[in-house]
C-alpha cells in the first residue's frame, strides 16, 4: 500500500492540471451603463434683433469754464451771496461791485468836455457860414477856397467833439465795469476775493463754469467702431451734423439713477497715447436746475458710460461664459459633445456676437466642462434663451 501512495498522488495532480488547462476561470464583467454619465445644460441658438451697447468711461467737464477778472482798479464794496464756492448764479446777475465814485467823477468830467467841444463846434460852424456869406457879398466868382470858408477849423472842431464823445463813452464803460456781471448761467468753482479787498486791472476774482450742460470725453475701442454711427458726417446742405447716439452715464457717487445725453461730436484724430478714438457726450441740465430730480453731477466726477450702438436685425449671440480660450465652444449634436471653433465679431462682459462657426438651431453647451474632450456622449437639459441669459448673469438685451 505504501508503494501505491505516490502513484495515487501523482495521478490526482495530473487530473487537477488537466481540469485547470481545459476549464480556465471566467472573469465577471460589469454590464455597460445604459445611459451616459455626463449631463450638460444647453441653449438652442437663435438669431434675433439686438442693440449693441458700448462701454466706456470718462470724467465730467463743463462746456465753458472762465476766470472772472477785474477790468478796473478799486475796492470791492459788495459781493453777491451767490458768489461763493459752489454757488449758482443766473446770466446777467451782478456778482460784485467795485467802488465807482472815481469812475462816476470821470463821467462827469467827460460830459463837461463834450459840452465844451460841441459849443466850439457850433461857434466854428457859425464862423464858416459867415465866411461864405462875406465871400458872396464881395461879388467873388467861383468856389471859395477851403481856408476862406474855415473848413480845416471846422473839421478840427468836429474831431474834438468826436474825441470828447469817445472819452465819455470810455468813462461810462469803465463805470459800468465796476459792476461785475455773470456772462452766463453758471456755478462758482473757486472764489478768490472778498469784500473790502482792493483789486487791480486783470486781478482774478473767481473761477466759474456754465451749468446748462456738461461734456464727457469717452474713449472707444477700435473693435467697437464698426458698431456705432458717429456724428462726423457734416451736412453741408443744412449746415448741421446729424444727432449722435444716446448715452447713459452712471457713477458710484449717484443714487443709482443714470444721466441721459447724446454724443455730439467726434474728435478729429486718434489719441496718440491711447491709440483710441474719443467722442464727446453732452448731458443737458446735469445739476437738476430745471427739471431733473436726483443727485446732480459734479465737475471732475468719474462716470461709466453706456453708448448706444448699431441695431443688428439678425444677431447670433452666446454667453461669454460658454467660450473657451477665446476661440471655441462645445455644442451637442445627436447626444455627442463636439468642439467647434468660432470667430467673434464683438463682445462685452456677458455676451458675444458670433461672426462664424455656429448656426441657428444648434445646441450650445453652457455647463463648464473642464478637461472633457469631443466625442463624449452626454444627456442634455435645454434652457430657453431668457433663462440661459439669466443663468449667465445677463440682462435680456433690448432691441
């Protein structure tokens, strides 16, 4: 029996080896998923009317800024309450008075000189008439000489009257200039003198500016220029320039409301430093003097501007958040994610105008995809255009 044991063991091992070789173990595989694992939100693209709104910025400047100066010498005798820093005044309002007594005396003196000159002229006219009568009484024939008729003396008397009249006019003008009158409706930026102060000719009195409207110089990006109608085509037949695009200004210093105006002119050259074209917007009644309610604009105030651009009738717009590296997007076609290169004609912070690469009706992927590549099967959840814009933090664009 001991001799058969090794034989039995060998036979058992051989049988086990045969079973392993002819019946290998089968690995259990998990069934394939019945549906894709990635779900994306999509926007069905559609063409629609769209008003381009260009973004810019600038500082508020007065349309007219002046330095009031004294045109006569003297002591300031009174100052209008409006003549203080920040004060408003109307056109023609007397802002201050300079002592006028010396100038009133000069007017009286000039009036006396004029009366003397007129009296001398009357006497000279009488002498000239008498000389002509004497010439004719003596029986002289022909035209009497000028010296006989006292024509040089008469011309000199007339010149003295004219000179005296000019002196009187000048004295009256200087007397008038003792009253400093506002040249336009405006506001005081800086008051430089006070009552009792003696000023000389050309002494600065106050810095003022007009309040009927203000201007804001706005730079435009070169890529924005094709999407705005600028007021630079002068109409020779009417002698006018067409009205420019509407502008809305906003500022952090305001109460949230905007100030409305228009682009009134385009600067004649590209700015050499910024290499941009600047336009000038005009804002009427910026200080709420006539009808406007809310916070007034301040000179030197920084504002952001929204300039009305071209109305596009067939625009294809996509959210800027769906664009990768500025040049491609993902679309979903037949449940498969596909990369699509696009060309952007114009864009702002929230929307981009597509020039080529996409068509109406295609499904644009809105979900951030990270490192996902083309060819992945996905499920989609379609969003209507308004909901998609809201999800991207965009207001609905108005035509």
